C-alpha cells in the first residue's frame, strides 16, 4: 500500500480501480487538500481539480472555429484538437488535472522614454516560471507518493482555460478569457495531470458577466464577434505574432502595442475591481523604447524579448511591429525618428521596407519614400497608400 494511503488513513484501495467508502473519501479529500496546499505554498493564487477525461466542449469549439476560419493561421491548441483536449493522451491512466493560476496583475507604470511601445501584462516578465514553481512542487509530492504526474504550462499541450473552468476556478467571460471568481482575468494558467485519485470539482462557477459587454465594445478592432468568440484575424494579440505583412486595416488600431493587447481585460469590471494586484517586479518590462529596439542586432533583440512568442524566432517580426508603432506614436519632426525610418526604407528585407513606407507616410515624411523600389511587397505598399499620399510622393 502506498505511503500516502497510510498517512491519510485510506485503508482500502484497489491498485487498478480505486474505490472508496465514506471514510475513504474523507481521507481522499484530506489528501487532495494536502496537495493543493503545496501549490498555494509554492506561490499559486488559485488551485482546483478538473477531471482527466476528454474536454468535449473545448474540442468541439476548436473544431467548429477552425472550420469557420476563426483561427486564421493560428496553430497552438488548434493544431491537434484531439490531443490538446485529452489529458489521457498526455498521461496514460490519468485521473485528475490539478489547475493552478498565478496572478500577473500589477499597475502599468508610465513609460520612462519616448517613443515607447507597450507590452501586454502577461509578458512583462517570466510569470510562467513563477507559475511552474507551484506546479512542480505539487508534481514532486505526487511522484514521491508513487503517482504519475506531469506539468503542462505555456506549451499548447492542453486547453488551459477549459481545464480552469472544469476545475471550478472561474467562468468564461465574453472576451473568451477565464474570469477567476473574485479575482478577474490577469492570470497565467497551467496544470499537473496525474494518476492520483483526487477529489474532482463538481460545481462549475456561474456566469458573472450578466448583461455587461464592455469588453466587446472596447476591442479596438471588433475582434469579439459575439460573446465568447474571437476572430483571430482581427485580434491584435494574434496579428502581432502572425508572420508576414501586418494587415493594413488594423495598423492604426495597433497604436503603441508591441506585444499583446490587454484592452478587453482593462475594461472588465471584475478584473478592474477584484484583481489580485501585486507590486511591480523589478524585472518587469512593461515598455520598450522603439528606437533602441530598431537599432538592436538580432542577438540583442531576441535576448531583450526572450519571453515573447516570436514565430520562427525571427526578430524581423518584432521590427515590423516596432515600425508600425513608430508610425503611430512617433513625431515626424524628431530627427531620431526620421533617421530610423530612413534607415529601414533602405533595409535589405523588402518586408521591413514596406512597413517603413507606411510609417513614413503616416508621419508625412513623403520625401523619404523612394520611388525606385521594385520589390513587389514595397510596390504593393506604395499602391495601397491613400491617393492623396501617393500624389505627395
């Protein structure tokens, strides 16, 4: 009999299919509480237990939205819905998913320099590393008691939000985020899938949004096309990560964002009122100087934004976004801004030259825009400038 059975008073346990009488269930509750307390002691702000069966609702949602094209070219958990919604595919004979949540709610400080680009809160620093401390602590305890236990966090193996809902941590808001009861949505999520026979949550959290639609109305691109449904092709958080030419329709809406978008969370009443606000960490970087970023070599840039997801780890996608931000918030009378745009109008990569054309035109720097560039991407950019701007070149 495993040591944990003796420690928590479980006297009857089948090796293959655990069955508990009333006394045994009480002991199982005690063991579950013990494991979850290790998670909270490890820094997790919320913990709960979800069943380890197929997340049917999430699977169907992924399939339906992928069929409707709402994922755009996004992969992540869309890549293989059958896998990302089945805990058994990750851990054979799993009986439970312990879900942990770590708050990253901190106030946004003022930028220290101009022009500075804004970073979404979850990417200010390595919050997932803090999340994993609690998850690994629970995993280690479970393993020491003879169970299989594997941590999944920020790796697209599991649909974390559905797991959090099933674990009773919160409900799905109209912005498709999980709103944790009494704490809002500024959380990173992860799980420990285990063969331990833990007590599963059986009380879903009731919807707390009611008639509120502030997130829908606040989305800068109208990406929340109906409550709980986001069109990725319009979502700035995805467009910033998506390789290729940034959709012209949403460049001005990008504003000063260099990575991620928090708008739908920043207007959410439960998130505003109830967030588990924490002091700003010393290593948090909520802003990045655009001119400095555009002047970095590849190695320095990638090190500076190491915690960001960047497709193929290609720093030019970050430079692309920085050029657009510069066009939105830079000043055409600033010699440093003019110099940066002029330099990128001559860059070897036509993709970057094309975005520099847009930024130059946006800042009325028409005299900088070259007429001799024959690269298709640049020609297309020139042809898509407003007629008045084309005539000004």
